[in-house]
């Protein structure tokens, strides 16, 4: 029975317009093309040259705009290519409506070319919901539901498989609905946390990415100042949630049990806001948190509340949860914690990644955004490239490479007035290097800074830690990043002399379009 006053395509586009999703990220094939018949002028299609790049760009865009991004992939193989960054989007809690073309319904029985037998199973478990609507006319309503699920906390990607012959079919329009997306924390538990915080002798606050996601930057500053409590950053936090030049900034926790305990020993109350405290990269023994400390955690993710090894967890929207703490009783009088010791200034002899980061910090324009994927340079970043303004730092929370370079492009698309500086390791860049082409085509003002050490330094570090005599697959000689950039339409500069670094960085930071600076570090 085919009836209706519009087409599946027009009903879907009308919904996307209402949801503010007029930027589509994709790489098309025969099973998707019919979606774009009479493609309206108020939509833009952002082409990525491989699906992992498509997904990474959409992730950066969704995070920067705080709205779900629409992704269109080519059949099962497109989903396969995108899977790594889909996993990362899931861990980042990034809202994405991911669609993929499916073969036409009328020939599915005959296993046609490009047909995905279990299309909806393929992206699991790294999607919050996955569907191939039972009828063509259900596609717009499925996309509406997908959007609401993606935007519900904890946010994340969802998947809709759309058969190629569905777009031209008739259906009824779908009216968008208002669906709430904040969860108020348990008032009694928040009051208990506020009372414990006020009574603590020496409290410490630990912040994670949820603070940035829920725009609670100002509230965290107010809470820290009210309680004279130092603020540490949770291990591998993928967003910035506190000014790293603030007098109360304490430092960065490493993803290891004993170092978390060591850094937090002496505090009698640990309050984690917006992220897990106990994120580990290696095994450990002993307690997860100092045995004498009372632990409270406010999180936007019920799963994290469930697996936290110690303490009281309260699932809440961060801004309102922290506001409830701010309304709590007056704290006891406390002495101000000691200020952090600044890192010594470096001269550039030798030219290390630390020196490069120091010079980026000195020369970067105000308001510029750092997108990082340079594993062994992350710790030096803490000392040499402090993040001091809200919403100016993005990285991935999964540990999977190939996210940063395309995510920088998505962030630049979402924040068109701001300079984006992508600090990317030489190894990391090659997981998604084709993304440069999209930056060039769209003339985005991104500075790609390649930290070139000719190796996978992070793995060499781990090899030492694990006591390996010999490492396989950890060196990267003879890659010419300037040539690769030029080949994708991005002007580039090679720097191996510290005396020439500042001029190269300045020119890149002032450029209106994308540029790449390849910096040889020791
Ligand atoms: C998809 C993926 N493959 C492999 C790894 C393992 N890995 C972790 S760090 C790293 C090296 C990254 O190299 P580079 O970007 O040059 O940074 P460096 O270690 O030199 O700082 C690799 C391969 C990973 N994290 N993700
Ligand atoms: Mg490297």
C-alpha cells in the first residue's frame, strides 16, 4: 500500500532542517545516490575521501556545534571503513546519526552486489540504536527517532540502514517533537555530596570531558574557588574543563592506578565531575583511590556510574548538578593550595616536541582551538601548551588513532570564525591523511602541525616499560609530509632548524586557508 503526500527524501530533508542538520558528511555510492535527487541549496555535502575520515569529521563537527551530525556511508564496506572512528565517537559520547545505503528491497532476496545481509548488526555494539525500517515509509520517522536517541544522554552514534529504492517512495511528513535531554541528579544524593564537600578539610576536584559537553566551565571555576579546592584533570580527558593557568589548577592524572592514588593522597574528599576517574591504560594493584578519602562522582553516563570502583556516583546533567553543589552549605575555612610550579623555558637546542609545543603556545592566536593526536607529546603538552579558554581542546577518548586529523576539519567547519591548530604525530596523521583534501577544498583555516619523530614513540616507550628487547613495527622513516600535503592541495613548510620554526608557525597561524608545517623533532 503506497500512499502519502510527500517522498521519503523530502520528509527526511524537512526533518533534518528542523534538527539543524543541514551539513551532511559522506562518501557516496550507487546505493546512496538517490537520496540526493534535487538536493536543496540550503544543504551542504562534505565529501571525505574514505569513510573513517567522514566519521572523524562528523565527530569533530558534532562536538563543536553540540548537535548531532548526519553521516551517510556507502553500504557495509563504508560502515566497515568507518568502524574505528565509530568506536571513538561512541567513547567520545558524540551524537551522530549514521546512515548507510542498502540494496533495493525488491532484490534483497538474491544477495545482490553491495547488499548487507545483517546491516544493522554490523555497527554494533558501538551504536546506541540500530535499525533498518520495516517499510520505506517509516524511514523519516526512524531518522527522527535516531536523532532523539543520539541526543539523549549519554549521547552517541546511532545507525539507520536505508534501502536505495526508499527515497523516492511516498510517505506522510513527520512532525518534529520536543524531547528533553537533561537528566536532573537525585536531589538527596546531591545534597549529601554538597554537605560532605562543605565539611571536608582538604577536598580535591577532578574534571572530565562531561563538564565541557554540558557547558559547566563557569560552574566548575565557581565551585573550585568557593571551596579553595585544587582541580585535577581526569586521565585521558578528551575535552578541556578548567583553565590550566588558574591558581587552583592542580595538574593531570595519569591513566594508572598507583599514580592516581599517589597524586590524590592527602585529600579527604575527591569530587569527580563529568568523567570517570579510574581510566587505566595499564594494569595495577592496590586501591583505586586513597583509602582515607571519601569519593563522590557526578557523571552524565550511567554505565560509568555503574563501573566506578569506589565511591558514590550520581548520574546528572553536569551544569545543574554542579549548580546544586554551589547551592550547598558554606565550606569550612581552608588554606589555599600551593601553586603549580611552571615548567622551565626551553631554548630549542635540541628541537624537541616540547620546544615545538612551547612555541605554538607562545604564537597561537587568542581563541584558537587545539585538536591533538600526538601520543608521546600529550604529556609534554600539559606543561608546554596549556589550555586556558573554554572549548579550545579536543582529542579522542578511545585511544584509537585516525580521529584527530579529520576531527580538526569538523571542528573548523563547526567553528568557522576560529583558527584550528591540529597537533598530529607523524604516525597518527597517516591513519587519515586524505582528510587534508577536504580541508583544502573547503579552504578551512587549519594549521596542521606534524610532530615528526620518524617513529611510533609511544610504542617505543611502552616497549621499554614492558622490558622488550626488540620492537617490531615502530619506525617510520622516509615519509615526506610536505609532498603529501601539496598533493592534497595544502601548502606546506618543512622545519628542521629551530631558528626557522617561529616564522613557519606564524605564517601558518595567519593563513586564511589550510597549511601544514612538518617539524622534525628529536
Ligand atoms: C588505530 C590504532 N592503531 C594502532 C594504535 C597503537 N598506537 C598507539 S600510539 C601509536 C604511535 C603513534 O605514532 P605517532 O603519531 O607518530 O606519535 P608518537 O608515538 O611518535 O608520539 C600507535 C601505532 C592505535 N592506538 N590506534
Ligand atoms: Mg611519531
